[in-house]
C-alpha cells in the first residue's frame, strides 16, 4: 500500500494522550496517530457531525 505523510495540529492534552499510549503500546506516536485517524475515517458522517456540535 502506498502511504502519504500528513500533519495535524492537536491540543496539548490530546498530544500527551497519544504520547502516553504510544509508550504503553511500544509504538511510535506516528503509528498511534495513524491508527486513530483510520478508526475515525470509518465513523459515519453523523458521528462526526455530533462531535462538532
């Protein structure tokens, strides 16, 4: 699979949560962020709409 690098701006709390999770899982922050984005991309539109209301 071809990959693409993107950047994201996060609040400090979320960045710290990703960092802590990456340490617990012995994975890079990039791997954790990628998994989170993939999961988020699978959510239906109404789930995204509800999170920004």
